[in-house]
C-alpha cells in the first residue's frame, strides 16, 4: 500500500509536481486514476480474505491504510462502493470507538466520491 498505491495517488492529487503543462497534468491525472483503480482492486482481493481484519483477529495499520486509500479514491473519481469488501472493512474500522472519535473530530466523510455530471 505504501510503495505503490500511495505514490500513485500523488500523481492523481498533485500532478503539478511532475509538470507545469496543463494538458500533461490532465494526462498524468487520468493515467494515475486508472492505475489507482487497479491497485484498489488488489486491495479488494485482500479485503475479501480479511478474517475479520487484514492481519487477522485485531484491527491494525493495514485496515487504517485501506480506509484512507479507499477514501482517497473518491478524489480520483472512484466510487468506494464498487469495492464492496474494502468498503465494508473501512466502515467497520471507522466505527471502532477511537477511530469514530477521530473521524468525527476531523469531520471526515468516508465516501467523498461525486459522480461527474
């Protein structure tokens, strides 16, 4: 998650780090969003195998990272509900009392996806 998915998202969210050409920024963003979707598909496979959490009986860092990366997908135009196992995992993780307090304090929305008009 850290050395593939996360860096790929940087290209979606900050293409200006890689070029100052507007057309190139759009191309970088589009290519990275497509790649990001494929990487979320890989996390989805892992989430399907979670029992009940990514690393077994207790929630941990991978569950937190899966929630974060899935949430960021909304910025890339990816509906998190298209990743049902990861979406379920993210919602269960977000419902844990300490996580729920942080989500509330930060006023985070888990699903930030907005369909293009």
